[in-house]
């Protein structure tokens, strides 16, 4: 097919190209030749003609050619002639040479340097390069001197329909709602053609549907896909496979084409109502089921999906609308029936409900199709269960007087078995609520009796729990709270509210109120407290004091005369009898202490002690306290002064008898000297405590405890002492428990001695008092300071 197309194009275009190349140069050459042909005549005329040409005409180049074209994809046995270059300076001889340069010169395009013919040597592709810019120039063949300036020209590659349309973005996926009307937009596809969109119809595309009819259609020029059938149902068919073709050459015969696929999915709309799988449901439930427990599920199926398939359930009719409820399971879209109130098999054994399922999200376009809901009947059967006993009351309140006799009946609780079998009931008290065992209950009839005496003043309320148990099934147990209120009886005498002590001024007046006292009673009479106050019979004619009952149930103590004196009698005791109004009446005697005090003219108590008379009149208590404080301060100052005077500085260095840093190890085995290797045992130098390698420090207590290091084996006899001492020296230098100060260690090896002598005084026969440390000043500043320190130590000893 491609070879046949190439032959047809060659047969069609070759004569036209040759005619165009031949005719057009003749048309353009005629005027130019005329302008350059000089007429015959004198030289004067030639000069004038040249001047006129120079004045009236612009300079024109001598090239003669037009814009050149070459067909793409042309291939033949011979190179294709693109065009011919010619100049009017060429007389037909072979003295002019044509030169070609630029894009593809010498490789793609070749020029005949004698005739100016340009040939295309290779097959060209417009889609790779649409035009070539070349430069032509005529030069003298012998001298290569340019005869005219170079000029540019363009060779354009003419397009042929050699590229089929392509859908770059394919394959496509689109979605359109189901039940859409005809002409609803679905999607748009786009194809591209690499051919020249300007020249010819090679890139003019027309679209059509190869597969997917009659459901969808496509606009031929815009490639917009639309629905072609109404009421396409997703539930019937959800996905469609459409093949789209794009053809160039305007869709005519001989055009090239390309195809793509479009997968169109119908999206769901709410066009289907929910539908129960069955019209009647049966469930059974035990009567003792817990509240909120699910007893069954119903299901309304919806052909739609997603939000359109969601439904809500309701109970719209039935004799158990207040007993049961129905909710929607968000995951499975089931209707879950639950118990709202307790069930009782003995009261009602079955229920009938009418349940409705309705779509939540409705589409107004499809409401005319009917109600989007459905109903079903649910029958629930209640089954009998062994229930615990039921008390006649949820709570009980009993009252008893606090003086009630032991074993007296306080009240009774009753319970029964609601089951048909009606098992006998036994009663008991939960002793966790009656730890003191103050009450008992009759196991048969539930009568509660008193076991220990009660006291209202100790506890007014007693809360106990009564347990009822079936005799046939001890696992069936019920409990009920019983509140027992203890009623009051008059068994407590009134008494003073607090210990009163009254103060009587020496300068008081007759009839003056000395003190107001009140009384309290632990009992709680219904009408409130009313107290009676009186003096003892032998104190009725008391010459000093009298009493007066107030309206607020209090008592006022009054003085009968004036002129009380502390020196005469400091304290008076006044017994008072307090009685209540209960049955029988209770009474008690309280004694009021009245103290005689010295008062100011305003009646303010100043002093109630007889010793106050012996104090100096002009010296107050505050002054005495100030004097005492000054004396104490002087004593403290004297003590501090004496302490500072007796204080003395401690010496900077530690006395020899207090220095614990020297760890001197002494050996009594004298030995025979260095030359005697037989009598001296090297093991004597070894510390028996250091056999294991850990040498404890006796002069300090280390802050950190270290694990003993692996000890070295005992050194046998005859080992060099120098080596042994070096080992011990290395251990001492690396001892982690070593203190930050020097610790003197004695070794049996003397060494070779030192020219400087020894600074140690351990073996010196002289005492510290015989030492003169002045020579240390000559050794430098540091030793001078050391000499001063030892001098201070010597002076302290002398002191």
C-alpha cells in the first residue's frame, strides 16, 4: 500500500514541479534581462543611460529563482530535482560556479555547480523538519571570486498524509447518572494528527463511534460523547464499553484513522424503594431479657447503592410500641429490635408490631414513581423464665421508739414469686448492712424484730437490706432496702450548754446582770425544748444572787447587792437546777462559778487575782517584761564576748600524735643485711592481708567501694627484692582507694642512697623541739612557707 501511494504521488506531482521550475524563471527573467540589456549608440548615450538607471532604478541582484518545495517521504531510483538556480551573468559558458551552504547542504541537498540544479538526496519527513534555510552564491570558477553577494532561500517540505490520528490521553473513563435524558453530556475525547493542519486535509479529523451504539453518540467535529437512549438503568447494566474512531482527510476515503476506548459507568440515583425480604417476621424472647438487648433483626433490601440505599426503620403500629424500639445498623442497614421496658410473661405473652423502612435520601425526580418505603409485620413471643422474688414495695420505712423492748416487732416485708410455679420465699438480713446485729427477721413471714436496745441520740437512722430467696432455686434472689427511724423518748436531762464562769465587778450595782446562761437537751421533743430553772431549796434565800427566766429559754444571773470584795471572798458557787417539759420530766443541777474581779469605771474587767494588790502601783506588766528582756539580752552579749576571748586558732598542721595519714608498718625481724640472702625471708615484707591482692587502707575510709583486684601469687624465696618493691609500688600508684595526700609506706629495700640526704625525721633521734627550720627559707618561697608553718607548730607547743 505505501509503495502504491508513492507511485501515485510521483506520477501526479513530478510534471507539475518540472513545469513550475521551467516556467517561473522565464517569467521573472524577462524584465530583468530587459533592464540589463544595453541599446546600441554613442558613448554619450551610454553614459546618460547609466546615469538615468542609477537615478531611477534600485539595484537588483542577478539571481533568478522562486521559493522551492519538495514532497516529504518521496523516494525514487534517482534523486528528486528540487529546483534550479540561475544568474543573468551566466552567458552559458562554464566560467560560473554555483555554491550551496546552509541546512543539509552537501548531505540532504546537492547542487550542480555548473547548471545550478538542486537535488534532494534523502527522503524527507516534514514532521521532523518542515523547512530548510540555504545560502546560494555564484563565483568565478577560475578565481573563486564571488560574482554577486550570497543570498538565502528556503526549501519547504510539503506535507503528505503519512500520520494517522492518535488519542494521547486514551483509554478514557467516564461516568454519567443512570436514567439520564437523551443528549446528556458524558465526556469529551481528543485526538491529535502530526500532519500539517494548514496544508490540505491531512490533519482534518472526523470522529465516529464504532462500538457503543445505540446507547451513546459523538459529535463528529467536537468529539463530545452524549447519551443516545433514555432511562438507562444501572441496576440492569452498569458499565458500557465504547470504541471511538478519529479519521483524517475529513473522513473521506483514503484517510488514516485511529481508535480509542471509553469505559462509561452509570452512577447510581435513588430510583428504587427499599423492599423487605419477607412480609412477616417471628421472634421469641425470654421475659428476663436485659433492657436494650437486641432480640431480632429485619432487613429491607434496596437495589441502589451508597447513600441512596440507606434506610431508616420505625415502628408505626402495634401493641408493643412502648415496649420495643427499632434502630438502624449503619454497617449492614439492618433494623435491630430492642427491648425498652421489662417484659412479664405472666402479664402478656406476645406482641405484634408493624415496622416501616423508608429511604433517607430521596430524589425529587423519581417521587412520582411511588413511595420509597415498605412495611412488614413482626410478631414477638415472650417466653417464661424463672424470675426472682418480687417485693410488695421497692423500699420500706419503719419507725420504732428508742425504748422499745427486745424482740418487739418493728414491721414486716412481703415478697412473692411471680412465676406460675410460685416457689416459697425465705427472708434474711444482709449482715453487711447490720454489722452490730441490732435486728432480726423471721425467715417465713418477713417480720423484723429488735435484737439490741436502740439509742436515738447515738444513731437516728438504721439502713438494712432484706434478702428474699426462692426455696426451690437459691440462685433467684431479690433485695430491698429497709430504713428504720428511731423515735425519741425523754430519757436525757437538760444541762448547761457550756461550762460557764461569770465575772462580778467589785464596783457593781444591785440588780446588775452578771451572766446569761443557756441549756441543751439531747432529746428531740416534737414541740421543741422548754426549760425550767430554779435554785436549790437551800439556796432559795441566797443573799448575794438571784435568777431570772428569759423568754428565749435562757437564764439571767443577777447580783442582789453591791460592795463585793476580792479580799473578802474571791469566788462564789451558785448551783442551778434545770428541768425539761418532757414526760416524765428530767432535771439536772449545774453549778455556776462567779469570780469577783477588779473593773474599770466602764465595767471592763482588769484583774481577778488577789495577788494583783502587791504589785507596785506605778509599774505595769509591760514594763516588767521589757526589763526582763533587757536583762536576758545583756547576758547573751556577755556570754558571746567571753566565748570569743577564749577562742584560739588551731595550728595549720596536725600534731604528730593526731596525724593519722602515716601508715607506718614495722617489722621486728631485723635480718642480716643486704648481703645475707639466707637468713632474710622475703615473705616477711608481704602483708598477710594483701595475699588476695586487696590492701585495705587503714588511714582513711574510702568514699567508693571497689571490688578486690586479682592478687598476685606470693613471691617465693630468692626473688629479687628490687623487682618485688617495684611491683608493690605500681600497685600503690594505681590503688583507686588512695587518698589525695601522701601516705608513707616503708619498704625493706634501702636503695643506693641520695646525695641530697633524707628529709624524713622518722629515724631521727632528735625531737621536733630540737629542729631548726630556718634553712628552709633558702630553698625558695614554697619551702619558706613550709618553714613558717612548722615554726607556728613549735610556738603552739611552747604555748
